[in-house]
C-alpha cells in the first residue's frame, strides 16, 4: 500500500479549515445579535475585594435595569499591574470605554490626548463633586472624581500614657510630635514613637508632602515653571522629617500599619484603609485619629489627597453612554453606598460626604476635616519624573546620605531640567 | 523526487504552527524593539522620530542605568557560583543510597516550583525588622541592619541574592542529578579496581562527565540572573537608594512607567548584547576545556 502523507494531511487541513470557518460564522452571528440590540460598555476598575466587588456589581445591575439598552462589562484590574494594562490598552487602541484612574495618572494620559474632555460635565457638576484639581490640564477637565482619600495621623493613647505624656489629646504641633515621639521611643524596643515610611516608591513622598505644605512650601511655583524645593520652607520641612524619622521606626507602610495595630508605635500617618482594619479587628488599646501636626499653633494642617477618578476613552464609540454611566456612579446614593462598602469616609459627591459626616464616628470624621485643606501633587505631564526626583531627595536625606539642603538642591536642579523640557 | 517534496512539505506543515508563533510573538517584537531603540517613541504618542544612536549614547551617560548594570553584574557574579556549587553538592548528597533520599529530592525542589511572587512576599516578611530571619541572626549574635534587610542599602541586594540562590538550587540540583544518573557505573568500578580514591573518582570521572550539563546550567542561570525582575518588583521596587535597581527593572520603569519606549528598548538591547557576549564566552571556555580534556 502506498502511503501519501501529503494528501492525507491536505484532506485533514481542508476539514479543519471548514470546521473553523463554520465555528467563526456561528460566533460572528451570535456577536452580531448582541451588538445590534444593546450598547456595550466596558468598565475597568480596581475594586476586587469580596467586600466591595458585589456593591459595584450591584450598581451595574441597577444601571442596566434603568437603561435596558446598555450592557456593561466589568473588568477587574490590580494595583500591581493595572497601570501597565491601561497604558498598553490605550497605546493599542484597545482601551475600555470607562476606566478608573488613580488621581496622579490622569494628567499623563490626558496629555497624550487619549481621555475624553469632560469640561462640559465639570461645568454642570462643579459644585456637586469635590477635588477636581488632579483632573485638570491646560484649562480642560479629563476625569470625574469618584472616591477620595487623604492621610491623617493615628495616635496610640495608651503608649502616650505609658511614656508619661501628660495629655489626653494627640500632638498638634511639630514640637509636640517630635518630643512625644522621642519619649515613647525611650520606652525601648519594640516601642517606637513615630512610624516613618522608608524608601518605598510612590509612597514616601506622600508622607513628606504634608510637612512641606503645612510649612508653607511648594514643589513647583504657581505657574508651574520653577521648582521651589530649594526654599527655606522646604528645607526646614525636610530637616524636621529627618529628625522625626531618626527618633522613630523606619519601615514599609504595611509593616508600620501592622506594628501600630500591635500597639508598638505611638504615631503614624496612614490612610482610611487602616480604619477598615481597625473596624474588622479592633486593637486592645485606645487610639484616636487627628489632623497632621503643624509647625506652630494656628497654622493650617495640609495633608496629601489622592483618589479614584472615572475617565472615558477618547476613542470610545459610546462616549455619551459612558459619561451617563459615570454620572450615575458619582451621584449621591451610589457614591454613598460605594464609600460605605469600601470603608472610605471621603466620597467625592458633596451630598454623599454630608450624609457620611452625619453617620460616621469621630475617627472617620477626621478624614473629612483633613481633606478640606488637603492638596494633591502638581498636575504636570512629567509628574512621574518630578516624583522620582523628590522621592530620591527624601530618601537620601532620611538615609543620611546627604544633608537635607544638598538633597533638595539636587532635586531642584533635576526638577527644573524636567520643567524646562 | 515527488515523495521527497511531499515529505518536506509535511515536515514544514507540522512546523508551521511553531514558526508562526515564533515569528509573531518573538521574532517580530524582537526586531520591532530593535527599530524602536533608534527612535524617540513614547507610549501613547502619535509621532515617532528616528534619532539614530542617541538613545544608546544617552544610556551610557545615564548614572541610573550604569547603577542598574552594576547591580545586575553583582547579582550575576554573586549568585551563579553559589547556586552551581550548592546545587552540585545537593545532587551528590541526594544521589547517595540513603534512606529518605526521595523526600530530600522533593523537598529541595519545592521552592523551584513555587510561585516566585509568593516566595518574594514570604521573604519580604522574613527579612523585615522583627521577621524570623532577623530574629534568628540576633539569636545567633550576628549583626543585623537597623531597618530590616530589605530597607538597608547595604543588605537589600545580598538579601535578594540569597533568596534567589535558595530558590534556584533545587531545580539545578535536579539537572545535576540527571547528569549523575547518566554516568555509567562501570567507570567507577574500573576506577575502584585501579585503586582510585573518592576524590579521584569525583575529579576524574564525575566532573568531566558533568561538563555538558554544567555548561547548560551556568548558561541558563546566567541568562536568568541577568534578567532578574520579579524579586525586585515585589520586594523593593529598586530601592532603597537604587541599591537593588536591576537592568530589567530599569527597562520596565522607563518603558511602562515613564512611557519612554525607545529609550527602554535601547537599554533592553544593551542587556541583550551583554548576555550574548557572556554566553559566547562561556561556551568558548567550556569548549576549550572539553577539547583539552579530550
């Protein structure tokens, strides 16, 4: 018998191609049915935890019931690689219709022209939502505030008493914070007065900025053309932050939170995620949240704020429908329910924030008070480069590689070069 | 003739899926990134300009990139000899006819099959201030850094290297074990009859016979070590003070975080050339060694 392998293979391949074609036709026909009927919206978001995800899914279901012509596909992102996925999606024209963006990412995307200009929406809702600053570039607005977050000071009152600090209130000034931290640290290991963030990328600068801002310093001038880190306010703030780090424990944010909850740290700056942990497993000591201490009595405490914003892809074929869905998400009721589920005391919707203030406890209320005067990093397309230079300066200073003055002068030169590009 | 053509076509047809995959997902990106390395391409940007060798020239004047190369070189030089020697030692140990050898073999191999991210997270906790490793060092009277191993600029890189050696040893042990099993028993018996000592047997039979597998291990380990990324990404993000910044992390940061894909591609190609150079040198050294032995 003569074997004709090529012939057999050809026949097999023909059959395979026929089957594949048939399958593709079937799939295409199914897709067409779905496409014809409804507006398809894809929504990329970061809330994957089992406590919050059902709430978001509930919003989608409710919205789809209210708008039977719309179908929303929910795609989860993670903080470890979400930014990269969004970048790749935008660069390959595969971006979702709506995407949740961290506040410090908006300008870099807006600068590349991939986000829809929502200035008209902003004009109509400017008083209904808080904190539009991170979403603005060259007079236009590119994202909608959804959920906000700031940093406050958490105090272990028991440790204060053990260190014979004769006060029932948390430290209010820099002097008190430094001196009281020193006294708690004198109790010896494992107790530390202040929990200072170590060399953690994208986190360290957020802990230094409240000291800079509360001391009247700035990163860049108001017109955004010159770096102001070489000014005396900035230098004094970094000097103080180094002193504070020296009397405390320098660790990662996660470890600092753990050690604070274990009752080993007197004072730390942290976000609302720690409130959620406290609510789940209350620690066995008295604690209190407070505004971040200021240089002198009467000064304004200025913390860092960031948040989650909703942006719409410029290339989305359903921009209006996407905007409508975003409008629903930031409206009072969903915004309040979302923040309640997420354990965040700071919704972007003003009415929702008011409802939150009425129902929340004093520790959560501190966040609402702190965010009133909070600021965010300058909205500059090259912010990631500026952030790197600033963070390096703080890192070098707290590791005593160079003095705060030298570190800030070097950072000023680098940032001025970036601003001049 | 027709039959020959038919056979060739069949071979080609069977190779086609792999060739398509190779071309689409390996060859094309490789060549495209070579092209990008000569441009100022930025992610999300609509315009791209050909800038010749500017990215490469800028790279060699960039202190951060040079720091990343230095750290990568320390990582490679500091891990490969240890990993290879320890893996060989473990392979020799578990190759003996001792009770429970199978358990040891499996045990040493477990870290190699566990997710690197999981291992990195576990070690981040072990290395932290108050973590088990720090406590163990304190107990043994060994010096420990004030801030935990990963937060001190002098110990962060060695700590990641130590973890990497521990993880990699098991896999290379298994390869050495396969090499040991393939050495004919008769050669040892003949050597014993000639009165050879254990050392002579190891030096004159085992080691020369393991040369091909050793070359493979060193080569693969060199390439893998030059590309170290996950450990750094999970444990330190290149810090503190860039002390753990490696070449691939630099590429990732410049490309995907700062959008500067042209510059990142140039850095990737510099790394590619360095790896190729190392691989060629290693192959030459082992080849020379083999012909001398022969």
